C-alpha cells in the first residue's frame, strides 16, 4: 500500500488565492514519506482534481486520501466532489461534475465545519479587534445555501462553531448569519439594537468577491467592526487541521492492513 494525499479546494482565477492554498499545503509534514497534491474544482488550468489523481497514480499511489478544503459540510461542492470521487453512490443535488477516473482506492475526508481548530483560527484572526469582551458579539458570516438539507448543515455547523468561538474568546455572545438565505443585515442589526459592539467575521478561505463586495454591501447602514481581510488563509492551524485529518485516515487504513 502506497498512500497519497489529495487536498481539494474550490479554486480561483486569482493566482494569489491559489498561492495561499499552495503555501498551506507546502507546510504539511508527515511522519512517513507521503506524496501530496493540491487540486482545485475549477478555475486553475492544469491543477484540476483529475490532474491531481493522475499525478498521484503515476507515482504509484494505491490509496488516495482526499481532503475537501471547504468551510462547511453544507457546501454543494463537497457533495458533488464526494460523488465524483466515488465516495458516495449519487449526489444529493444534481451536478454536471462527471465521475473521475480513479484506479487507486479512494478515501474521502471531511471539511472544516465545526472543528475546534477552526474556532481557534477565527478568534486568532479577530481578537485584535476586541475592546470589551462583555459587550461584544462575534458574528460569523458564511455562504450558506438555498437547498434543503444543505442549508441545515450550514446552520448546524455554524451554530456549533459559534458556541466554540464564544467559549474560547469570552465574548458576550457569538452568532452566525448566512448569505443564503440573506440573514446578514438582520442579525447584525439585532445585536446592535441590543446594545452590543458587533465584530462581523467572514468565514471564507481567502478574500474575494464575497468578502470584498457582497458582505460589505449587505452590512451597509449597520455599525459593525468588519474583519474583511482576516480570512482563514494563511494560518498555521489550517495545515495542522489537514495533518490531523490525514493522520486519522492513515491510522484507520493501517489498522486494516
């Protein structure tokens, strides 16, 4: 058995976005020699998921440990990627993503979702904005979904994550708001009306249209502290999270061999 790791994220036409992912993946360390490929769902020529699979298999990998580097288990992309990799028999939502060609055994991990490390990343990114913990609310803002089943996963994950962030930070409250359905202005306004200082945190891997344009537009007219440039990448705990995922999958595989 020869194991290889395939880190899968969405991708962007912005080379800076891709570089941040590559930097995080480049810092991965494993106790044994393990081949690692960073691949993207779209927008990165020559770095697609099939490209990553092909490179790992050409190097003799028999078992691919695929890690979806996405914020939430509610992402429809996680669902379609899992299906296309053969980790599930059918997608929950119709997709144009065709099944990939895979000869190796495929093992599919989990997105960040409500992992305790994610809560620490969030607080590390925004604690410099804090002035008075007893009168502050951290408002986590995520993409969300309009699709039944997926929306509930976003809500469950962000709800649990908000509880973790509150416990770690010591702020009065932590809450969440999703872009889909549009909850951002209502939740921010609610906490402002309650007399709290609101720190609005975009929960995205890297800056882009949603963090730079869409979220500020929806917060327009509400007095908040917006940590728009404090996205998850770069952060050392992100590659720690990937290493732990891989280690857990390797332990499971090794116990069966």
